[in-house]
C-alpha cells in the first residue's frame, strides 16, 4: 500500500484558512523570488508544479495566492497521520513528510487488505480533515503509480497479475525514478508508452542503458522486489534560505547562519543525535553554487558548531559577490547525548543548554535564542527551501 497526502502543505493551510479552498494556491516564495514548495490542483492546471521558480509560477498563474507557509504546522499534521497509520498496520515506511509505504503481507489471512487500506484512509480523513490517496498493489512501484492515478483524494487497487495491463497505457514518464534523459533516449526509439517498453527485449535495453536497462525492463512489467524498511536512521540534517534580495553584507550572512545552526543543533539534541561533519552552501546571484565542509568532533552544541560554520563562511564566500541562498548541513550523525568537553565546558554551560531546550520545547522553537541570530527574524525569508 502506498499513501500520499494530496497537496499536503496546501491542504493543511486550507484546514486553518477555508477561504483558500477552491482557489489557486502556491506555497513558498512570491512573485519575485523563491521556489514553489507545493501548489494546489487549481494552480497545477496552469502548469505550476513543485520545484519551479516562483517567478515563473506566478507568470503562469497570476491569480494564485502566495502563502509563505508554516513548517511546524505541517510537521505536526504529518505526525498525526503517522500515529494513525502506526496504530492500524503491521509495517510502515515513512518516505517523506506526506508519503508512506505499508506492507500488508499476511493480513489477508485475517482481513481483506483492500478493506483494511480503505479503513486506514477513511480514518485519516475523518480524524485529520486532510485529503489522502492510496494505491494497493504487489510492489512499491506499481502501488505508487496507482496512487498517482487515484489522485486527488481517491484509491485504486491493482490486483496481482494485472500489473502489465494497468501499466501499458501509461506514458513512460509515469515510472518513478525514470529521469528525463532516459525518457528522451527512449522517445528517440519511438518508445512513448509503457506498453511499447513491455514489448522491447531486455537485451536491447541493457545494450543502450547498461545495468539500468534491466531495471527499466523490470519496472515496465511491474516487477519491484524492494522491501519496505520500517525505519532508517537520519544521516544528515540541513536547512537553507533564499533571500528576497541578494545579500552582500557579511554580518547579515553570519546572523542567518547563527540562527540556522541554533535551529539544527536544537533538533539534534531533541533527537538525541550528534554530528561529526558540518558544511555550508552558498548560491550566488547567477545561481552558481559552492559548498564547503569539514570534519569535527562529535557534538550537538552550537557554541562549538557556530564558530566552525563562521570559519567555513570565510573560506567559501567571495565577499565581492552577492548571495542569493545560504544553507547549513550537519551530517555523519550518530545516536548520543551532549558530549562534555572537559577543558571548555562547565556546569553552567551544560545547565544553560538544558534550560534553553526545555523552554523551546515547551513554548516553541526560537523562544530563547542567541542575540546574534535574532536579526534574522526581522527579515523576509522563504523557509520552505529547507529539508
């Protein structure tokens, strides 16, 4: 079973602001800058899609309503859906904030899997008020494609044995993971529908695409042996922000980095994680992008991370060039609590972190933060370029 919350960010916004219902809505950015994080189906009719530049999106749909969005609100809604799913099914893999894979293998001995899947969807709709679609099939790829055909707010079952018939009339671009470059090569051979692909011998595909040819051949037939993995440890945590106007002021860039590093280190401590590699990302006005990183001792303390991030900024940034986007990434994570530095830390330092985390957990992120990062709050950023 594959589950996808339809236009998730937009649906959450509409739940709290019914005036947005039935109107074209774009989450993230504005008519001048930014990137579309999500959009309503009304906006999609004009060609708007996620990942598109906001400027292009508003040219296609000038009547669209721009909503900056609320990441915490979306995170909470996702947690509510996740809790419902975990209570109702044996094995679940959460692949993103709004997408889930569920393994119902064996449940047919006790229940009708399609009936169970329907009950899961109905409960999510009833208890959260969010539209949701699902596809049910013998493998992850076909289930996901069935979900895409069921949208918006629908459900579709592809019985085992009927996968090829279901896939045949669909365009090859409907296969998840099949990139534009691969599709273009297939188009050149006159292969446009998955049915066309099903009639091609795997030896031809392997000759043209190498090892990927076998993958393409299998997916066109609905063959996907991938198992559902209930849990995968997070390997990195990051965030990035796009400025409404390009920034060439070092103090402003430092303030942004301090704020973002505080946010990420707080999340690390909340998840009982430590990082051993930090990095920054800089994108200039011409979209040229650079990254700089360095290894560090395991930590989740911003008084250690912030100086490291500032040093990376000095090394990576050409101060003569204005910056469009800046980001921070903490990676090579492992489970563990705050590491005490015997030479630098003291009891007051440790108690300070504990107090800050308790206050921010109770009253919300950024209730208490460094003064160096507060300047960020007075500026207008697009928070939905963060992962």
